[in-house]
């Protein structure tokens, strides 16, 4: 299952980050997900909850940011969201547009609590 692989990769990244911050607890992880990736976000959320359950990351929230498909027109230099796979430029009608977004699959952020018995937080604004 595609989503399980992604959830596992996200979790690996979270664990790597958590190891660098002893005493910190990761509360929330943000993921940017492009719409053309073919990833079912409900399935991804489900997989994520399943593989974090009863682990040290139980309760970790996966926050998925949806990234629509976007093309840029080389003729008028506008960027537009593609609806129904219509990639023609809505401004000038140019058909030779270039995909510039919508296939994202990347970590956006980690939200970390530094409430452990360690040094005072250095995680920036709270
Ligand atoms: Zn155009």
C-alpha cells in the first residue's frame, strides 16, 4: 500500500528529528501533499495512526496540507491552478504551460514540546 510507505517514511523522519532532541516530544507533524501524487489522505492518516499507536509517538497528529496542481504559462508568466486537468492558460490561452506544483510530498514542519527534564526550550516562539 502506497500510503503505508509514505506514513512510514514520515515517521522515520520524525524519529530522526526526535533523537536529536532528547526530552522533547513531537506533537504534530505537517506534510505537504500534492494532489497529483495519487495519495489518499484519509488512508494516509489511517496508516499513520495505526503505526504510531502504542509507540512512543502515540497521539502524534499528522497535519496534511493539500497542494493543488499548478501550472505556469511561459507566454504571460502567470501561475494558475489547474482544474479538471485543463492545462491551457486561462489568461492568454497558451497551451504550452509547465507544471510547477502539485506533486509535493515533503515535510512542512514539526511541532515539538520541550517539557522534558532537560535544558530550557530552544525551539523558538511558543
Ligand atoms: Zn498565459
